C-alpha cells in the first residue's frame, strides 16, 4: 500500500469511528430521555396518589373540626340563653358608676 492508500484507509476508519461515536451518543440520549420520561411518569403517578390521599384526609379533618366548632358554639349559645339576666343589679351598678360611687 502506498501512502495515499494508507491515509485514505485511516480517514475511512476515522469516519467509521465518528459514526460509531455519533450513534452511541444518540442511543445514550434516547435512553436518558426514555428513563427521564419513565421517572417523571412514575413521580407524577405517586405525587397524584399522595396528594389525593392528603386532600381526602384534609377534608375529613376539616369536617370534624367544623362539627366540633358548631357543637361548641351551640353549647355556648345554650349556656348564654340559660343564664338569667339580673337587670336590677345591673341598673344599680350603672347608677353607682354614673354617680361616682364606684
């Protein structure tokens, strides 16, 4: 083989190497993208499941708190209604305050 044939052969090998490297990089990029998509899908599924569970727990807890609040408020209203107003003592207190005897 003469020098030109050797150089031509080396250039062909270099071109083949470049092609192999390019193909390998494309395959690596494809696999990375595929893995990212798979992981993103798995994450979104788990995130959706967990947020749905948290929302359900939140709704139940909120309902229980509202029920307890309403019960306590009603008990307080009933206790206020059960109290008798001592209007005579209140008038005497106001009169004393206005006269400066307090």
